[in-house]
C-alpha cells in the first residue's frame, strides 16, 4: 500500500489495472490540452504549410479574426473533431506506453543517476514512436481539415474517403518519416525534462501545488519543441501537399526544397513563436492533468482491492 499526502491510499494494482489507469488519464489529458489550444494550432498549421505566407504575430491574429468574422467562433476549432479522434487515443497510448517502457527499462523513479536518466529519455522517445505509429493517419486527417474549408472536407470520414480514393493507402502515411524523426527528440526531451523536474521539486517540497506540475510541464514542452520543430514543418508540408499543390514527396526532397526557397529561419522555424505560446500551455496542461487523473484513477481502482 502507498499513502500519498496522508489521504489518498493506493493498494497494489495489477499491471492491467495500471494500464487501464494510464489509458484513462492519458485520454483526458490529451483531450483537455488540445481543445484548449486548438485555435492556436489551426493558426500554426495555416502558416506552416505555405511557402509564400510570412509569419508574424499580427498576421496570426488577423487570421484568427478573419476566421471568426467569416465562419463564426466555431471555425476557430475547425478540425478539432479530427484532433480529438487522434489525440485521445494518441495521448492514452503515449502515456501508457511511457509507463510500460519505464517499467521494462527499469527506470528508477526516485533517483536521477546517469543510467536512469538515459533510460528515462529512451522511455519517452519509445513512447512517442509507439503512439505515432498507431495513430498517424488521424494526425494527417487533422492537418488537412485544419487548412481547408467545409467545401473541401466536411467531416473526418470524408477526409479518409477522399484520401483513400485519390492516393491509396500510402496517402495516409505522407510525412510519417519526419514525424518519427521529430518525435524521438521531442517526446524523449519532454518526458525526461518533466520527470527530472518532478524529482527535483518533490525532494524540495513535501506537498507541491498542482500548478507546479503545469509549470514543469510547460518547461518540458518548450524544450521538447525546440529540438524537433523543423521536422514538424516538413511533416505538415508533406501531409498537405495534395491540397496545396506543393511538391513534397520525400523527407530529403522536402528539406532541400524548403531550404532552397525559404532559407533556414523563414522556412524551418515559421510559426515557432506561436508554438512557444500554445506548446507550453498544451504540454503543461497535459502533464498536470495526467498526473492528477492518473492518481485518482489508481486510487479508485485500489479501493476495490481494499474492499474485497
């Protein structure tokens, strides 16, 4: 039995129950975080996929205002249904995979020695790869809905139907290689940073405030996105090439094309300042809400053991 803060008691759980708790908490965390930042996400994608539109804070705000004036408030969340269809299973799988990879790799949860640190980074990277591999077509559908109007794709089902008809099975995995290459440093850095910060503050504070989890998650998200943002640009260009008419057929060819036409700063880091706003918010909410819901779920499941 584990007693936390003198009030929440967690009895020994089976691995299945731990997986169930992680899946539930991950789903809630992902859905809550992405819904909060959906308007920023749509704006970021709008500029990422264009080789001609230059990004600035003023232009980003103008895009949001124009969407609101033309299509109403709900337009700011266009594509969020596809986002939820993807992020709920994605976050559930990612957080669960992270817990399982930590268990398989023998990550020490209470110390920060070098071998544990390396395994902590590896567990995060493997969790990111696992979740991306299982949910990637949903990410592609979300991106395409975010950059089009209702006249092109009216629903998530229509995205899948048109993609299958026009591009076949390969169409669902455009941009998969840069996505995986990007998620390895992103997820590894995010989970590693958050885990190490938690070790630090739990050692300093007996009962840390839940907001501290959000701050630590925000720091983890900011560091993570800085390591992988250029590949995020490549991924979006490849995902939406069919819509925009751009020739982004492979990872290397796309990198060369972006560099040749736009340069490093304007091409590979377009919209990064927007990501510095929405990224830390989303990751902070995600980590904090996962920890909170995960603890409550495990507590609820453990009560069945105690009662029985």
